[in-house]
């Protein structure tokens, strides 16, 4: 059996390398131009995995192949874009990595598996947990250790964040809010920033130690 793995960020590419060692017939697609029906037909995969994808998947691929997305929320909550940021900024500390079968509706397909995901710590620490979760989820799916279940509960929807939303208009917020806002927008996302006159401070990281909040950033 062949498997297609669609991803482009570092943490997801790390998962691909591990899967490739275990299953030689994993093929990487790391850009939207490479995801076409004609190319997929040549591979004829059992599953197409989307653990980290920023583009719309053509309906002709979804209809003809088993496309599995891994979404960082406890679906049906937080359907849509930027699930990490949309949860962190709302004070959510614990969520799920959810593997589901894609259909023609946004994040609405049947669920195969879920794994706990903590949203504490730096973005790199969260990515590391996601890396482990994604490897475990995909391995279990290949082994057939899943059961398709319909999503239960009232869905909530959130839009993908845009770069202009990374701006802090002022610092008149709680320390926890500022900390979460900055850490959720660490690289590779458009970093948090604040404008002061003609200058702009771009925040790279944040640390909240008890009541003490500290930042690292650059002046542009």
C-alpha cells in the first residue's frame, strides 16, 4: 500500500521522516502545486494524510480517496483555521489532536481517533507534542486501530488569523493575556507586534514566571 503525506512545516516533516523509516511507501507532498488528481492517481494511495496543510484540497481528490486531516482541536469545537491560536487566546489549556475523514464540509467528517494535547508552554513545546501525537495517530490508522464515529455536539467555527491581527494596539491587558498572545504567535507565524510612533516592536517570545512577565523582541 502507498500513503501520501501532505505537509510543509518542520514539525510535520519530522513526522514524515519517522514514518518513512517504518513504512517505505510514504510519499511526501509539500506544496499545493504538487497536489493534483493526476499525480495522486499515479500513486494510488490507501490514505492521504493532511497533518499540516495551508491550502484547499480539491474536491475531486476528497471524493476519490480517503483523505485524513489531523486538526488541533476537540472537534466539533474550533472548526476552521488557526485552531491553536484561537484556543490559546481564549484561555484553553487542554485540547485534542483529532484525526478525521475529510468531506466537502469544513472539518465536519467522521472521527477516527483523538489524542490529548496540552497547550501549555512555548509554541515549540506544543509542536513537539503534536509531532508525537501525529506519529501515533497515523501509525494506528495504518494498522486499522480506529473506529469511524460521527462528530457529536454543537460545532463552533473560527476563521484563520490574518497578519494584521498580530498587532497589539496597546499593553493594557492582563499579563496572562499578553503572554498567551505573544507565545501563540512565535515563529513560524506572523509575530505579535506593537507600533510606537514610526517604530515597531516585534515580539519573539514571552515568559510568565509567577507575576513576572518578560519578553524578547526586535525593533524595526
